């Protein structure tokens, strides 16, 4: 059966049914990548990230961690993020890994994961929980409850993108995070990039923070990294 290139999907997760957005490449098949949302929810921006990955040849799944809730108000977003327990988010994302690895369109034996803000933290949590099933983890300015307390179980290659002017996650914390991952994990590759930009510099919906040049550079690096390590 021919599949729709961009579609809303449901899949078993955390003992129930989860929802998400799936984008398929033009050829219909490719390596799998999980896209993890910011604290705003599964917004048009995150769907666009999935579409852009599909254009690069990936099967991209963006799980909905908030059950359909989306906001553009920072206070509401902070509250929504706080109501998502780390273990529940991890279980939902584990179900997304199951769904991708069992999907007929996915050609890889592992998945990659890319996430932004809250999603960046959960990308690292996913790598820690899923071991060898996640081969590449790409957090963008990861914050929130998903940031792991230990990296000993991380086997994925890790590429971090962090901002020197980030008030939500100061660059000193990002540098300490990089050193912890290098020291504690068995990641074959750990590379962090730092940008003279504020938090959320990749989000073109947030014009006050968006930095096009840095966003393009980070995106190019991330796509190349995923192509190299997701097999």
C-alpha cells in the first residue's frame, strides 16, 4: 500500500496509545530518526524539522509528548513541561523507537534522535535508556527534566549544539555536560558545538531568538552527523 509522505500516526507506547507526526522521504524508505519537541508542544516548527529530515532521506517521527496540547505562552509552556514526568516522557519515546524500528519504511537497525530545548534533554535521556538502539543523539540546547543524572549507559554518538548567550542553560553547564558525557559514557564520538547566540537560536518561529546563520550551520552539522552514524 502506498503511504502518505506526511501523516499523523498512532502507535503503542507506555501501556497506551501515543500520537505523533511521521514524515517519509521521497523514495519511501530510509534510516529512522526521532524528533523530540520543545516545551511548546508538537508545533508546526517541529513538524517542519521532521519534513526537512525526510527531505534528507530519513524516516522522521515526532512523538507528541503533550497529548495534543500546544502553546506559545512561556508560562503555560513551563507548566506543561513541569507536568510531564521524566519517566513518562522516556516511556513514550521508547515506544516511538519501537514503532520506527518495526516500520516497513525504516532501513536502519538503529535510530537517531534530535531534539530541541526540553527535547534536547529528552534526547540524552533516550540515549541513556535505549542503549545500542539509539546510535546518534543530537541535543540542541537541552534543558529540563529529561537531562539524565548519569551517562554511563549512553552508547550513541553524541553531537551537542549549545548557545553561549543561553540564559536557560548557561554555556558553563553545557561545557560541564560535554565533559561528563566524555568521562562517563561509552559514546564512540562526542562533539559539542557552541554558538554566539541565545537559547532557541534554531527555532525560526521565535524571531527574537532565531539566528539564521547559526541555525544553518548547526543544521548542516546535525544532518551530516545523523547520516554518518544512523545505520
